[in-house]
C-alpha cells in the first residue's frame, strides 16, 4: 500500500543514534505506526464494550539498542471515556495491545508495555 501521504522521508543513522533534527529513523516510523494501530484497536475495543471513547491520546516510544535493534515498545494512552472505570479501561487497553496488528507483528521480538489512564 502506498498512499503517498508520508512523502519522501529523510531517514538517517544520525537520527537513529544521535540527534533527530528534521530527520527520522525506522524506529520512529514503527512507533508511529504502532501508535496509530493501537489507537484504532483500542477505540474498537472500547466501542464493543459499549463505552466508545470521546478521545484517546496515544504515544508509542521505541527503544533502539545498536547491535540489538528495537528492544522495547512503550505504549501510553490517556483517554476520555464515559461510563468506564479506570480498572476496566486498563484491562481493555491490555486486550487492545494484544489484538493490534502491529503488536502482533512485533510479538516475540520486542517487549511491549502499555500504560493506560483516564483523563
């Protein structure tokens, strides 16, 4: 699939190991994809629970270790959701993490954690 929306990206080793500036790294792109995918999966999970989100703010951080690759992916989500407890929100976030296609692609290779809280 090539939507052309990402355009040409300046991907460099310097962005990976030193400083980013206006450049990006493959790890940052995977984190962006994971953030978007998890957001969609979690939104769907919440809707199926009959508690659709008003908003979800999702950030993903990939940790890159030279010689090893991506070692961890940390998902952080803060949501505005009516009619749900914090405990249920966290439980459904964990379920969405497991069901997210990008999580599935990384599973077994990268430790994935999720931190979820209501705003």
